[in-house]
C-alpha cells in the first residue's frame, strides 16, 4: 500500500480473486541488459500503472459464439461461495444499488458475455474489486502490455469520478488462434489513474521552432559518435531521473521545458500557453507536425460509472481527456529469423515522406541548419531504426512531436497487430518531444505486414505525480 498522501483512489476487495501489483522496470530481469542500462521510456512503461493480477486461475471456454469463465482448480467452490455472499453484503452496505444494472449483471456470476450488433463476443470478468477515484481523477483500464497473454485483448475503459464505488471489470476479447479452453493466470490488465483535463492543439513546426532545435541538439554529432560504441544514457541525463521513478514538478528537467542538455532549445522554451502542474485550468499539449500522416487528436467520449457496466456518454462540460492516435505513414513488411530483423518498406512512400519532412525543416530553419544537423534529420527521415542483431525489435519514428507542460509525461500505449506488439513506454515529453513506436516481432520466419494508416500508438499525456500514485484500502462497514 502506498502512503495516503500518494493515493488517488480507493479499492474495496470483495472476493480475494485479484490484487493490484506493481511491476519492476526490468520485468524481474527479463529485459535485455542493454535496455536495462539505458531505455528509460521502456522501463517506465513496464512499471506504469497497477497490474490487475489474478490470485487464482480462471478458465475461459469458447462455445457456439459465446464465452464463459469460471474459477479453476481447488479454489473454485470457495470463490463461488464468496461471490454469492458478497453481493447481498455490497447491496446492504450501499456499495451497489439494489436491483440496479451492476447488481443484475453480477448476479449472473463472475463473468458474462456481451456483444455489440453482429460483432464478436466479449467477456466481462469481474475482478472482485470495487474502485472509487478521487475527485479530478479517472481510472483507465487497459491491457497488460509489455508482459501480456497474447491470446486475449483488453478493451480500453475509463472509470469517471462520480463519487461512487464502481465494480472493476476487465473486458476481454479472445483471439482466433486461442484454443477452445483458455487458462488465465497472473497479470491480465492494467489499472492506472489519469487526469481528465487535457487539451491538445496541433500546430506546424514553424509555430514551434524550439521543438525542431531541441531534436537537433539531442541528436547531435556527439550523440552518434558515442552511440557507435555504447549506450549514451543521454535521455536519462536529460530527464534527470532514474528508471521507474516518477519525476515531480520540481525535479531536474521538469521545470526546464526547453533544456536539452548540450544547449538550450531556443526561444519559446517556457511555453507560457501550457498550463501544467501547479496551475489552474487544463493541461495544454501541442502536437507539432513536421511531415505527412499527422497523428489524430481524439477525446474520450464514453465512461463507465456506478450506473452500470455499459459505458455512457461523458457529459462533463469543459473537462476533456484528449489523446493522440499515431498511424503508420509508410507501408512495410518485417521479417525476423532469430538473428536479423529485416524491414522492407515501400520505397517510394518512404522517399516521398522523407522529402516532405526535409522540406519542412528547410523552410523553417534554412539550408545551413540542414547541413549542420544532417545526422539529426536523417535519424528522423529514415523512419525505421533497427535494434542490434538477435533482438526482435525496431523503432518507427512518427514525423511529429508532442510537447506537454512542465511536470507532464506521455504514455505511449502500443497497438497490437498480427504477429507483433507495439510496446508500452513513458516519455518525459516536457523535455524530449519524440514519441517512437517500438515494435516487438513475435513471428519467426514469416513476415509481418503493417499497411499505411494502421494505428501504432495511443499517446496519452499524464502528470508525473500520478505515475507512481497509490491507493487506499477501503473496507466493508462491518469489517
């Protein structure tokens, strides 16, 4: 349990079926040594949020277009008895409305099937937990990301702060490749607090030249010279933090939104239009477009409340939670043979996009700037960056930048595709503005194919004081 001062939501455990746990940044030693030394965004992506972890296994069966789930093993009967006993207790103590939508849904068991139109069935599994976010906080339910059961997908759901406890339900979709009987164990989803007061405005690079200068200053000649022999740790020095640590608004790097280590970002670094930590009003985020295929700005339009398990339209007035959807700009295939990961993009589309990015930088900064910062521009325009031999990973670098207010980072939540994952990361986008998509290829020998326009990332701004925030344990009134 975190100290009460760090807590931003309450949790009531009615069954003992699930617990909320924290991951280590290196996934208990499972990440490559090079990553553990240097890749702070991935390490912080591993530790992001609270993992919804099953204390006892669940058996999921798929039959005749429906899904069914029950506890498995020796604890099955005990959990079913606990479920039957918990419902009247929750109703009598006011945690559930009698005969309300939640009560009716949970009476049918720990899990039930739902479907929209002719779509595929989804399984809603009650974790046995009820949660209540503090005022001004929402809770986001999403997949377990970088260490996950690849046979299931978890729907993204937001729980709004309406002052009541809400049953914590994980909505699952079972993949076609899954067997008819599937056993769920361990981490099944992630619960994380977010702040629902974020607005994102798009602008051209010409309107935010300090962002382009910051990119060039980071990827300077010294960076590439050092990277040839070892990891540079330049990002770690820039953000002034350590892997897995949330950096407060007063921490090194947070207040200096334009400081890029070896030189200032230039004019506009204070970015007074951005409202950040410690200030009233929404957080104003800038999407700085430097090439084609600009990310899409989206807003959460539906939330789950104490009214029932089906999401309802969000009618919060001025309060908005905006995020970005990054889509693939260059269609490509990638093949991993256990040693070499070969990426084969559509050459003409890549050349056209790269030329458009270079023209944008030339218009804003001039040809002398391009000549002096050729490496930095090339690092961006080549779009793909491979990892060392033996690793099934590579980068895709969107031709746009994200700038958050001081004290805010961005969650980069990857979108999974056929044969690959895009990994979860957390980037301090108040000082480093790139939002790369890191691919993990799961298929050996046969290529993965990613078409133009395929979603790669959801970029969600999050204040850093929430990255390690804990929760308070609520209890039954008669406990």
